[in-house]
C-alpha cells in the first residue's frame, strides 16, 4: 500500500471552479443549511477561506478535485454559478491533500471548529454598521430577522468592561439584555457595580434598578390606553425593550405626559357617554371602587338580540371557548413553562371574555326619566380597557327605594278605613304557627329549594348595588352583613390586592348573570343547576366573613384560614405604601435585618425614612415575609358558659345560673353571639 503524502507544505493553490466536485470522503453527510446567506457573503466579499480537496480517480488528463472539507462553501459557489453571479472558471483557493488524509482533514475541520462568542459576533455587527451597512443589509447578508441584528447592536452598545465580562462568562446573556436597556454606559456600569450581592444581579433586580423612575408599558393601563405611538408622537421618550416580542415592551419616561394624554382620551369618551342622557358623568383612570360602593342603581331592561346579533354572540363565544381551551391546554402541559407564551394565551382569553361582556352591555336599556337622576363612571381596568358603569345614583341625591316603599305603605295604611279582623290576634298566631311548621318540614326535604330561598334573602344584601332600590318582605329571618366596604375603608391600598381583584372579578361575573329585579330572584334561582347555586352560595357566604380586628390576638377567622390552608404571602406583599410607610425606621431596619441580612439593615439605618422605605420594598417585595399579625394563626379558646351536671345542685327551682353568677359571668358575657370580631 502506498503511504499517503501531503501537499500541505505546498500551501494554498487557486483552481477553477469547474474542477471541483463533492467528495464521498466528506464526513458531514447531513444536508447543509444557510447556503443562501453564505452565498451572499461570498458574492459580496469573495471566498475568504480555502477548501480542502483531494484528487479524484479517473481517466481525465486533468483530474477532478473532490472537496472533503468545505461542503457549505462549495454549495454556495454552486448557487452563485446557477444565479450567473460567477463563471465556471472562477478561481477558488484550495489546499490539496492526499486521499488518505482526506477523511482526517474533513473530521478536523468539522469537529475542532469553535463557535464565535456572542459578544464578538455582536461587536462585529456593530463594525459593519460603522462601515455604513444598514440593519436591513446585514440581516439579508446573514439571513436573520432585522430584530436579531438590532438586538445584537444593543448588546454591542454595552460598555467595554461589561463586554469583557460577557466574553469571560462573568456576565450572562440575560443580565446583558437587561443592562442594555440603559443607553448610557455610565448607568450600565453603575447599576452593575452597585449590585454587590448575588440576588441583586438577578435580571429582575437589575431591571428594577434601571427602570426605577420609568413606567413599564406592559404593566401600565394608561400606556395601553394611549399607545406607544401616540405617546411618542406627543414628544414622549420610550426606552424600548428589543428583547421582548411584546409590541408594548418598553419604558415610558414622562409620567406627566402619559397621564395627560390618557385623561384627554377618557374625557373624550365621557362626552360621548354623556350624550346618552345621563345627569352626570365621571372619568377615572382606575376602577373607583369606593365611589361606586356609595351609589345606588336604577333599574334596567334587557332587549332580545336579533338573529344577526345571536350569530355574532355565537362567534364571540366560540372565540372565547377556543382561547380558554388553548390556555387550559398550556396549563396542563408538562415541562418548563414558557412565561411569554402563557401570558399571551392568558391575555387572549381575557380579551375574548371582555368582548363577550361588551356585547352583552349593548342590550341593556334604562328609562329616560330615571336617567336624568343617575349617571355613569368611565374608567380603565387593569388591562387599559375602557369600562362604563351606568345607572348609578348618588345616595345623598335621592332617598332609597326601601324608604319610599315604607312611606307609601304607611300613607296607605293611614288612609284605609279600619276594619274588624276576621280572626283574633291569638288565633292568627296559632294558625300561622302551624302553617310555618308545615312549610319548614316541606322545605327541609327540598335542599335545592332551601338553598335558593336562603340565597334569595342573602343576594340583595351582598349585591346591594344591584338591588339597593328594591324592597321585599322575606319569610326567612336572618341577619346578613357584607364586609366589602369595610375592607376598602380600612386599607386604602386594597384596590391593588390580588385577592380583592379576584373577588371583584367574581362579583362582576355574578352581577351580570343575576336578574335585574329582586322579585325575579327566586324563580331564577330555581331554574339554575347545582353548580351555579353552590358557587353563588359560596360567594355570598364568603362576602359575609369578617376578619378585621383592632389588635394582634387570636381570631375566629383563623379557624377558616387554617382549614383552607391559606397562604397569606400569596396575597400580601411588604410594600412601601402597604407597610413600611406606616412603621418607624428602626422597625424597617429590624425587618430588613430579619429577612435580608444584618449588612442590609445597617445600610437602611443610615438612610432617611423615605429612602429606607423604598429600599426595603425593593429588597423584600418577593421575600415572602409576613408581619406578626399575619403570622398569628391562633384561634380563640372555646369557652362554655352556664349549666353543667356537676353544678346541678347549685341551681334553684327557677333555673338561675347561680354558679355562673358566682364566677362573675353575666348573661351578656355568656352569649356566644356577642364575641368581638366574630367572622360571621
């Protein structure tokens, strides 16, 4: 066997393209990709890297050269010849090796290649722009989207010291993307330099530090209403987040301008609503919970949809079902969650549901005369959508329907002639007692009807904003109070609570489903299935729970909380406005020391109160820390008052609780219904 010889020592030679062909000794068998982009590069700059070839066996005087390393470059040359951009005598640089060395050369080139580092690739893109190449030209040259080039240029704008950290893997790509939000290199280096702890270098913490005074367009309802294009057209500056696929990704730096544009838009919409005939219209940039709570409502009627409107509803419902099904399928998937995809699917489902709600509103009609005494609120929801709450009556402007009804009954009684009753007082009581017993035993055997009767009594209290103007007499004797107004009056930040938003969402859902007239409640309830009745019943009961207390002590509401295993840290976060503004600086430092570190606590002690509160929020919002009153899960000790068998001889013939009185326990104290802060 002839020993292989190498021509490598002879160096690079130039041969015409038409002598080249693909060698069977090339170890890369998978079809190459990205040929169009490579062909563009070769067409622009020429072939900068030689091919490795070996002589092919054959009878030709000038043998063909098989390409054993450089398959993609050969395919790019083939494409350029097909396009007529080069001729077949185009000179190609090659290194000729023996057939025995061909496989080794192919393996070495394909295996030992090291990919270009991301930082160097980004800087190379920047150098091309400095040569005068446009983003579109670079994107076409390397067959990548325009946005990929713009993102690379953003990374290339990092300060040289941060690029060095990226090259040396002391700064990862996610951190680099966040630091690139700041166009000013001094800001980039300052934020990174101040992040001395590992937790401070998490991407979300770096983002907070860079965008502290800016408004996140994805989170701002005002930004969603106005739109980034309109904001920029008015002279506002947006710090774009090129690394997000969200069209609203960016940070707005002029809060005053944004608020003015949003207010102008809301006023414009309010004027259109005002032309419907309302006495007053109010615009708000967020849901005015307290103001709406103080209002009553006028009645309304609902017209039937036309055939076309029914078809429109069917289409909207189909879209909603499809969006919800897609979201449910995503939630059921195994593996690592895709946050962006999940947020997009959730947004689509929410938008579809909102479209159905908007559709339903067009069928509601009000009496023109009553409209002259009522008004509407035009406000933004959390998603930046415009919502309209119509038919509201300010309670100080009109007497309640119940008071008017009571007055009418009294006046009628005064005018009616007094007649001798058919049955005496004692007989009426006797007869109606028997009637009551009969109703009770029958009702006890019909759980669904019993549930509906109880809910008929509770719903007008829970949904007083719907039925506040109605008055009915009830057979069921219960006392129901909701705590909705107490929650918002005791915590002015309640509107931002996750739990409150969920409760209000449930309330709005049920309000849309319930009949508008209190007299229609019982028939409607009897038509509903068990799932609707049980869920509505649960909501009404939940609306009566009262856990508000004036002191940190065992509370009856903890029994419910413990039974349900409620995780309070899901619903409450230690924020500046929600906690730190309301305690002394020493308390702030103690809390930070407990949750973060003694070093962090020392830093807080050296700050002014406002700065300390802000710093504490930044460091602790997602810590899961709870103040002691929320950690207290104790239930009050159960105490039984009154008669025991052991004390029987201490009771006189009249049954007086002598033993209880001897212990200083009065009848009022012994009443279990008078315990302070009871949850129901």
